C-alpha cells in the first residue's frame, strides 16, 4: 500500500521544462511591469507604487524601477504663467493688468508637491498666489506710478511677496513681468497729460540752465577782452609811440621810391614823408 503513495521525482527533461516555464513567467511579469523608465532632460521622475510616493526622485536618463511602479515626469525647467486680472490702485481706481511669472520647480521638493498638491500644481499653488501678490502690491501705489519707472520697483516687490507665499511649496520664482496696463480713457489721458507737463517743465529747467551757462561764458569772455585792453593800454606810452614813429620813418627813408619829407612841428614832431612814384 505504501508504494501507491510514493512520489515519483520528475525526470531531467521535465525539470528543464519547468525551469523554462518559471523563467518565462518571470520575464513576462517584468515586461508587463515596465521596469525601465526614461526621464527626459529638464525633468525629474516621481515614483508612485500603488499610492506610495517615494521621496527620492529620478534624475534625467534611463532608470530601472521596481515593476509596476508608476513614474510621473515633472518639469524643472523655467515656465511662464500669464495672469490677467483687475487690480485696484491706491486712489481706488480699477485697472486691468496683464503680467506673467517666470518660475521653476525645485527638484528636491517635486515628490512632496506631487503628493500634497498634484500634477496640476500651477492652477492650485501658482495662479492664485501670483494674482494675490499683484493685487496686494498695486493697491499700495497710485495709478500713475505704473506708467513711470517705478513699474520695475512694483515688479520686484511682487516677486518678493510671491516668494513668501509660495516658497515653502517648492516653487522657485525667477521674475515677475508687468505688461499691459489698462485704465479708463479719461484717467489715462489725464495721467499722460500730467507726465507730459512734468517732462516739459524738466526740459525748461534744462534750457534755463543752458542759457545761464551761456551768459556766464559771455561774461567771462567780455571780462577777458576788457582785461586785455587794459593791459595793452597800460603798456603804451608817449616814448614808445615816438620810438615806433622813428622806426617807421627810417624804413620809409631807406626805400628806393622818390619822396618828400616834411618836418613836423614841435620838438617831438616826426617827419612826414610823402612818397612819389617809383623810378
């Protein structure tokens, strides 16, 4: 009776077939589980194994993961979010402002963002925060400031506020750009007219300053001419004039032209030489 229940070991060919079947099943499971993942440049891979999110992200390249692990690719490149909103000014005006935010995802916090916010983190953690930051900053400035060089200052303050609001989320803000600003036509014209008059006033100041400089230049020039004449007049004496007259008389007397010499009156009278036609 004991021989009826004796287990007969499989033959050698049977063992080889069994092993091949096991290997084939394992390979099929591995291929079905897709353990090879490719992470493109500028992205990181977040590993999600049936709801269990790993804190370690995959860098770009070909990566091997545990079979049946879902890998979510999240961009860490610089992205742009455009925002159009109606914002208030300090004096209570409502302005339509178009701006944009340049930001990128912190790769070290990509897994946490995916787990706590999700893949649509832009709509949840970026758009509302930049909209709130723009509204809060513009409400502390007058509308005319947005038409002047102070716009860059407003952009910087908005960027700093956004960093405080969303920095802990793992969103790295790079720049805030303010583009089109819309005001009621009558308000916009009044602001532009005021700015034009301010520019004209500045230009008039420049013209007056230039005229003052020109008047100062002419005064200095006239003073120089007067000083020169005074110095020359001080250097001319009767003796010098007499000496120059003698020199001129000698030069005329030595010329080859015919001449008539008339002696002047007085002891200092100089001869007057009347020249005739040359020979």
